[in-house]
C-alpha cells in the first residue's frame, strides 16, 4: 500500500527541523546560544519562505524581551520588538506566555506602532509561541511574521512546535552551563575563603603557641633567679657567721625578681581582660607630667645599666580625665620599648599640652621599624623583629594601643630602618561620654 500525501505530511511534521543531538553538540563545542538558535530559525524559514522568524528571551523582573536570533527579519521591525512596549513586552507577548497557550494568532491591530510597521513592511499576520521549560515557565517567545494573510498549515504549526521545543532545549542547556560556571566560581571562591580562614587559624594557633613559649621563658627567667637568690640566702642563714650587708643585698635581689614576676603576671591578666573586652578603667583627674616623671624614675636604673641616656622634657602641668595606672603602663611600655630597641643611644621624652589634648612623644635613635611592619607592631602578637633576639611577650604596644583607644586617644609611629622611631600619643583631656567598643585583633 503506497503512503498517501497526508501520511507523508504527518511524517514530515513528526521529524524535527534540526537534529537535537547535533544541536547539543554545537552548544558543547562552545557555539554561542544566538548562533545555535539562529540555525533552528533558518530551518523554519527555508521550509516557509513567506515567514520571517525571530526568537526573544524573557529576562529580568518584570520580564523584558531581548532579541537573540532573527536571521531575515528587518532590523527596524526587530528593534521595535526588542525595545518592548508598555514595560518591556510588546502587545501579545504576555498572552502568549499564559498557561495553556500554545500557538497564538496575534494581528496586533490594537498596537498602532506595530500596525504602522506591518503596513510598511507588508507583514499583515503575526503568530507567537511561548518557548517553555519542562515545568511550563516561559523562557522566551518564538515570533513568526507572515508576508501573506493566509493561515499557517497544520504541518507548519507542528514544525513551529518542534522548533520551540528545540529552542527550549538549547536555552536550558545554556542556562545549565551558566549555572555550572557560576557554581564552579562559587566553589572556587569558597575554597579560597576556606583556605584563607584555615591559614588564619593556623597563624593564630602558631601565634598562641609562640606566645605560650615566650611567656614560659619570661616567667622562668626571674623564677630561676629568685630560686638561686633564695637558696643563697638560706645558706647564709645556716652559717654561724652572718654578714648583714650581703643578706640585705640578697633580699633586695629577691625583691627585684618578685617585682618582675608580679609585673609579668599583671601583664598577662591585663592582656586577658583586653582580649575579652573587659579592660577596666578608673577615670580620675590625672597629670600626664607626673605620670611620666614616675615612669622615667622607675626605668632610670635600667637605662643606666644599658649606658643609655634618658632625656625628659616636661611642661608645667598637663591634666586630663584618664586612668592613672593604665596611663603609667603606656608610658612604661614606651620607655622600655625605646630602651630595648634604641641601641644605647639617647632617648627623648617630651610631654606637652594643648587646650584639648595631652601629648606624649617618645623618640629613640635605634634600629627603626620597616614601613611594612609599622601597622603590625600594634597588633596582638605583632613583632617587627624576631623574638629570638628580643625577649618579652611582644604585646606591649598592642596593650598600649588598647588602653589609649579606651581613653579615646590615638598612638602613631614614624620610623625608618636604622633611623630610630618616634611614638606619639594624643589623649583628649576630657573623656567623651561614649566610646566605640574595643576592636580586639584575633
């Protein structure tokens, strides 16, 4: 039995205009989506020479039409549709995307702009078909402009549906690739952030371990000296002949080591309070000149032993609402820091007042601080030099900054390698009512 014309037409309608596997292969090879969609549209236009076909994607919220493929459509007509009407969708677009709508004949006579274009370009008929995803949501619109006023044949309608399905397949494949690229970028960014966090945690753990080692060493040194002095004093007491002067010297040495241990323990407690944000202040009327004089007197013996000259230049009186003990800590830290890194060269201390502020400047002529390390020295566990050659916890400047910040002031440093360092502290004389929370470095 020979096939009839209707059978041949039905078979032609069932055959897709473009091989889907070939279409996906083109996308996989990196062919841009507009070129792939244009290939689908050209197939329709070859089978129906009286049709001009365009495909628009719906993007944004509210959705707007974006022309992606129109092989033979007049640029003027394409520009009209691409520009959109009434918020981005030309007349008839919204209706074509309604649920249950497959193929919609839309002469658009209500749209005067389109009617004028239709007369100019001899395109009296227009059909629109929504390009939909598997779940029914619209992805775009397939628009057919007819040069003849006649209806579309059923065969051609079926071919248009095939083209719509292929376009949806290509668009979904393209969107999936975009999602995959975005996911890969997000995973890469998350991996980078995870690696950075891991490195930060490792550095924090290493810093804590170094701090514990330094703390153990710093505590062990005066403790060992204390034990030796105590043992020596005990031996002297066991002897029948006792030299009071030597015993007095031993007791003085013991007291010195006890004071050193006391200061180390107090530093540890202060740092613990600062980390927890519980740095306590006892605000009263304090003279910065007096505080500086007392701090200089406390370190005078250490400066003499190091053959380092300490030159103090003070104003008459510089009073403000400060915590005297905490302020003494700051001055002590700066003077000890200048002695440690000053290479036995003279250290200048200058105190001056303005109507609003008290100013303390400590200048040494020692090894200096590299510009790359000047921010780090005010951070917790921050050092500009190796702890192997210079003892201490390495947190004195960090602790000083915490105190100065709590008092509403500022501390800065000016320095170059081998040119010494100038530390400047500026404190407001009157304490502000409110302060921002302390920013504790991890």
